[in-house]
């Protein structure tokens, strides 16, 4: 009859607990829309909802003839291709509305004296 030697706690390999990874420190940077708020995420360039604000600002600048359509699209393209496409759609819709408004007869034109 063979007996196995008793193992003590000192004989067992101790399990090591993994050390949590050190989080990378992200320098706060300003939101790209120009609001002045700070972003602390690693990947983000806008605060939530501020990408739409940026598109609206660029669309208004084009409507006020402060920027050309190409300049506005170039600025939006710096952020992402999706934002550029969103702005292109906004500008096209605004152009169609302006064209429809110009083509619609005014209420005072049809009134006989």
C-alpha cells in the first residue's frame, strides 16, 4: 500500500492575479465643431451630436456664400467620409428647396388690381 505525501499550501503554485492594464491618458482636445467643449475619448473628434452641428454650420456658411460647396465638403471630409456625405446631402436638399421656392408663384402676383 502506497501513500501519497500530503501537500501543504506552500507546495502548491500560487495563482497570480493579473494586474490591471494602465489606462492611457488622453489629452483633452477641443471639439471640431468649434463649440470649445473638450473631448477626452481616444477616437472621438466631436462631442455627441456636434457632428450634426458642424454640418449645419457648414451648410449655413454655403447658403450665406461665406464658403463654396467644395470648401465646405473639404472641411467636412477632414472629419470623416460619412460626415462629408451627410453634408453633401444637406447641401443638395437645400439647393432643391431654394429652386422650388424660386419657381413657386407668389401669392401677390396672381391678384388682379
